[in-house]
C-alpha cells in the first residue's frame, strides 16, 4: 500500500475555511463580560464633599491613626465605642456649663460652637453609613454589627437632644420666647422639638431660630427612621415553606 501524501498548506487552509468549520467557530462565542455601570456625577461629587468635610472631625483622624498603627479590627471597634461613650458623658457637662448664669459672652458661644461641631460629626457619620456605605470602595464607614449600630443610633439620638439643648442654652438660637437660657428649660424645649411634639409654650420668633428648630425636627425624624431600620434588620426572618 502506498502511503497517502501529507496534506499541503493549501489543503489545510481550505479545510479551515470550509463552511462546516466556519459554522462551528461561529457557534462558539466568548463569554459575555459584565458591564460596569458608571455612577452618576452627583453621587461622586457629594461623596467627595462629605470626605472633605470629614477631615475636620476627630473621628476621621482617629480612624486614620488606628489604620497606620495596624491595630486589629476588634480593638478599633472598642476604641470607637469608648469615643462615643466619652462624648455621651461630656455632652451633659456642656449643657450644664452653657446654662449656668456665670457663663456669659464668648464662653457660652464657645460651648455652643462645640455642640454644633459634635452634632455635625454625628450627622456626617450617619449620612456616610446610610447613603454611601455601599457605593465607596474604602471601609472608612462600615457597619460591623447591627446591634451595635442600633445602640449607637439610640445614643446619638439622645446626644442630639442634649447638644441642641446646649445650643439653645448658649444663646445661638436667639429670640425663643420665653427664653430658654437655663439648662432644664433648654433640655425640655430640645426634647419637645426632637420628638416633634410641639406643645406651643415655647415659640421661635425669628427666622434663624425657626430654621434651627426645623433642622432639629428633621434630624429627629431621620434618626427615628434609622433606628426603626436597624430594628427591622434584627427581627427574625419568616421561614419559607
């Protein structure tokens, strides 16, 4: 038997270009790649603004310092818990000092400014976690535990009442009639405003005072919704049959 001649280059090329081969190649398609949807322009701008504002708050510096020291995550959580509890204990002291008649002028304004600064820090962290926790790649603001987050939200809600009472007692929101320059009166007015009860025995008389009172009422509704959301995450899920 004579051996068959080896296929030439032209034969192999013609075999590759045959209709059967083309049909088999066309049937095999590369796997589809996931298309990443680019975020809008408003979200990155607002996120960048929040990150820029966060530089002035000590919690941001504390977080950066802990990362540089490479402290374990559980230790970082404990340190931040101490930070929150420290502010919780320091806020009533601010209110007592702001409501003391011996404190006048610049001292009371300084106490009110510290209360505003702390209130902005709490609101900054809450907005970061609620709105941007799932969008950014870094883990600067993440929820480590739902129960811990719920407890911190409740403490922040109470702290907001004390901080706004300090603002009222320090005289930053003037023309509230009758005056709320004492600690107990300011705490009562702040509680009524935060819970949106509005008994009507204290009334803001100017536009600036009304703006501060309205801002506190909106913050109170925001934190109530945030607390209810955390409670719902802790409820047992219904079993599927």
